[in-house]
């Protein structure tokens, strides 16, 4: 029988204090064509902070731009940089324009990146396509 993972604190008590839980963080960047969402979590996946191009003040088609992704990445990282984080892992998902811009913003923030991984889901020939249209 598998041993249950011991809980450190509770999710209900608001903010997760990185000074207690550990020094490593994971930065998830999800870049779609319409928006870019940057989520900062600890190694166990508990959200520390997040930001998107929409919450950074961009509306409509401008949310999908590289500049909006850069602004979202800086907003999400600001809290952990203030707490004194040095190391991070980056997971990038999606085909959007904000992929490279968000990664560039993370690099410039002064955090050392232990690795950058592309976790975009790829189908191994996925779903069956709809039948051919007959006119």
C-alpha cells in the first residue's frame, strides 16, 4: 500500500510561504494564440502566484502579443523575486506568440533556470477526423 504524502500546511490558509516550504520553484507558461498565462508554483504544484496578459491590463487581440506575455511573466515573478528566490524550473506549453517573450522576461529577472522544458501536448495521431464532405 502506498504511503500518503504528508501535507505541509493547508491550502486554505492563503499564501504559501516559500521560506518554509523550500527554495525551488516551477514556472509554468501556457501560451495560446489569444492569451498567455504564467503560473508560479512550488515543486509540489501549489500555486504561489500567477498572472496573465488579461490581468496585466491588456484587452482583446493585444493579449496574444509577445509584449503582453512579457508583462504577464514579470507580474507573476515579482512576488517570488521579492522573497529572494534564485533557482527555478520552467515548463512551457502551447503554440502562442508569448512563449519566447515570457522566457526572455524570466531570464532577465535574475532567476537562475535549472532547466526549460516544452510540455506541449502532442497527439500520437489522436482523434479520427470528421468524414469528408459530399456536395
